[in-house]
């Protein structure tokens, strides 16, 4: 614990009773009184911390009521503030007034737990659509996951814009392309967007509740399907949280293989998305070219790891994949081949005025807005935020293999493309270096479930950004609660801000440049 | 502009050859598909995709079916933005409670005769998500399904094969 944190704890203690909670592993956790929950947020905001996640947990099985948690980060410090609600109480003070990024996280807590964030400006249901009975709270222990939920007649109150010439465009949930479902409602005047409101939750399939019914080993498979494009990063994040809680350490070779797979996942997704962004400017040529490269990466994955997306290769305390000399050579020759091709395509990207016209100055997310909303990942780095989970939480081997962070301030579509171009280059380098120093040894270490009440917190930088998990072990040593925070949960708010003042036809382009997960958000 | 032409000619036609097994599967499926598409759909099958609750894994592989390597358009198969022109509905994911109505509406908006193909293990029986308060399980619980494509996610060639299987049913 460094001096800054110690001072902060002393300061928090001077404001009220605060104790260090040793049951939370992987971050420093402080227990505070409920009334201090919001005050602590204010103090942390002044100390330049950002809100990482906010969630609740039903701890009935520990003879407690509900507990609310908020995680904060500054530099390499992650701090969890935890506050127990006296039994029978179901409200807690909102954090939204200090951290706007808490806005939807708290609506989600309100909808799924029935815990009221007192002072919250907008408590329309979130994830739970309006046709759910108001009093069904799926994440409470008293709610049986198998219960079908009846439909009720209710309306969602959309934000309205009024005035001469203002009209509304409603899009989705089913979109034109091969993408996930969500609803977007634009208020526009002519072609200019004056407001966008998103409504998500369409792919809510009860993931967090499902975790509580699965064994630890099966839960890893589920975490690999929270967002299929980030299967490796999510599975690693879940395993790291579970390993923190259990005090197990995976072997070194497994850690290297996990990092190699995380970086390869980043390369594959960035390649596909850079092409898809170009496609949304009607420059289909680069789309086809980049998708060839992506396909080559997936084929190597299949050959080397036995699965195109590398699903289910990460297991508790290890990996279920190994690299032979043949596999290593296959990856190295693939990188050699596609990195040259990649650079040629990047030159074409740079050289094309019609593309430039569409991507520069479009969908600007200003650095101050990015900071206020607490966005993460490449979206944050394109808007001047120095955030990368691999640097903030440098779990091995990232302590030895440090990625260089590309940073742009313009926050437009181009910035988001360019940061990802730089990251592809960096991931090529990391994979080559990791392969060069891949240690020998076992692939899996022994797994023992955590002790009752222990919990683990983990942070992994997937291709989209910082993925956060918190897993708590139940009295019978099964999973009591698994909190999943995909980067999209923070970043979805940003697109509404970035799109204002743009023209309606640029929305698909902006949306693609953020490429957020619906499934990872809806859970 | 010259760089673009240069890259186009450097790339040539990448559609094929893959490794032997994959290659055989794709071309075999492809030639059969082409025949069926010609015979039963006058040369063109329009597909509408609905993600009814998937993790996005199946979408990635369905997108891959349209890339230059699998290039499904050469067999007369293309994805359409509107269900109104669609012959076939591809559905991914367990059907979430929140997507049930949108899925039914999309199906109802399609002209008959129409085919439904459920993609992935979730589309078959809900997969790892199962049936719950939020998930209605497999697509068959909501719509009449003509063919299932197993896999988590199925590979692009398995998806092409599954489409063929469904088309043959007409």
C-alpha cells in the first residue's frame, strides 16, 4: 500500500468509521457506513480517482442484507469502497452526481436488485424493459432464475425534443447489418442530430444470475461467452478474479500463453474493425483487404490453438492450449506475412482524401467529456486519457512486456482508427517477444475453490478496454455473485455525447468506430 | 489511386484455395448451393439475420461468410437489410425475453415461403445460457426452425453447409 493510499485512508477515517476489508482480494477494499458511500466518492474524485464500476450483491447467505460496492482507480491503485445496508433497507446514496459514469450502473442496480440509489436523476428501468413487472428483481437471492417473467403494459418515457422542424428517427433493435441488437432514437433537425438516446438490454440473457448456478469450471466457459469477440480477455479476467479469491497462482507458461492469446484477440478484432470502419465510409476496398488479414489470423488460431476465436482455451489456474515449435513458427510466419500487408493497407488509408473527409472531425469525443464519463480502452486513448489496464494493473507477463501506449487527443473517428492501427503494431511486437521468451513448465496449477466469503477483483485490458470482474464465494464454496463490467458499460454513454451535431448518415460510422459490445453490456 | 490498383493486383483472387479439407468442404458446399439456389430461388437467396440474444461470436463467423475468402455471394447468397425481401431468416443466440417480440415481428414481416435457420449451440437449445427468466432457450421455442447449425460458434463453412441443408428442404 503506497503513501498516497495510506493518506487517503487516514483522511476517509477522519470523516467517519472506515475499516480495511480483507475478504476482498486483488484490490484494497474499505468498509464504510452507508452514509459515507457517496461522501467517499466525492473525496476520491477530488483525489483524481475515476469510477471503475459500481455494483450490488445480495449477501443473504452470509446473514447480511444487500451490500453496494464501488471500485475506483488512480494510476496503478484500485480501491473498492463497500457499504453494507442495514437489513430491511433498500436504498443507498447515489454516486451519479460525482461520477456521471455511474448513471446507468445505478439504474441497472435499481432495476435488477430493487435497490434505490437515493438522489439519482433518472430511475427509468434499464436492462429490464418496461414490460417487466416492476417488482421482479432477478439478482436477488429470493428470485428463482427459472421463473418466467410475465409481460405487463407500460411505456418507456423517451427524452423528447420539441420545436419547429424537429423530428424523430427510431432505429432498431434489429439493424440492417450483421450486428447485435439495440435501439437508437435520434432527434434531428434536417440532417443534424440534436440528441441521441440509446436503449439497450435486448440481449440480456441473465448472465450474472447464471454464474451463480454454475460450477467454477463451467463459469469460465460462460465468461468466455459474455462477449464472443473478447472471449479470451473475459475468460482471463474471470479466472484472475477467481484465482485472487482462492489464492491460486497459474504457472508462468500459462500466463505467457494467456497474454499471447489476449494480444492475438486484439489483433484480429482491430483488423476486422478498421476495415469495417472504412466500409462505413463506402470504401469497401479496405474492408475486403482487412477482412482477408483477419481471416488469416483466425485460421492460424484454429491451427495452433484449435479454435478460431480461441474459446475455452483459458481454464482456472492455467490454459488448455500449448504451443509447440510448429505452432510458434506458424504464428511468427503469419505475423511476418500480414504485418507487411498491414503496413501497405495503412498507407492506402492515409492516402485517401475521400476517406479522410469522412473520418476527420467526425464523432468527436472531447477529452474532458471522456474523462467525466470515465470511458476506457481505445476510446479513452483516442480522447487523450492515459488508460491501459496492462499498464495500470501489470499482471505478469505485462510487468516484463510493457506495451507502448498510443495517445491521441482529437477524439474523432480517425483517432479511434489510428490508435487501433498503432495497437496492432504493438501487439505484433508483443506476441513476437512473448514467443521468444516463452518459459517451459506446466500449463495448469491445482485449483481449489476460495474459502466462503472471500472475493476476488480483477482487471484485464481486452481489445475494447478495461474488463473488470469481481467474484464472491458463497458459504458452500460455490459462486455467490459474479460482477461483470465490460468496457462497453462505461463507453456506451460516450457515443451519445460524441454524436451530437453530427449528421444522421455519420451515425453508423461513429458507432462502428466505438464498436461497443451489446452482449457484454446487457449481460 | 495507384497504390489501390497495385494492392488489388497484388492480392489477386483470394477466394480459395484454403487447406485441402476446408477447401473441399467450401467448394463442394458451394457448388451444391449454387445448384439449389439456381433451381429453387432463381439464382438468388436473400438472408436476413437476427441476433436474438447471441454473444456476438456467431455474428463474427456469419460476417466471415461474406468475406473475400468464403465469398458467399458467388453462390447467389446475400444478406439483406430488410426482412421484406428475405427468403431465409438466420437467427443466432438463445432467444432473450427482450428480443422475442422483435424476432417474431421480423419473421412475420417476411414473405412466404420462408425458411428459418438457427445458428450455434445457443440457437439449438440455449447453450450455456439455458432457459431462464431472461432466456427462452433455443430458437425452436419461438419460431418453426428448418435447420440447425451446431457449433460454438460454427465455422463459416459449417454455416454455408447449414444454409444448404435448409434450402434443400423447400
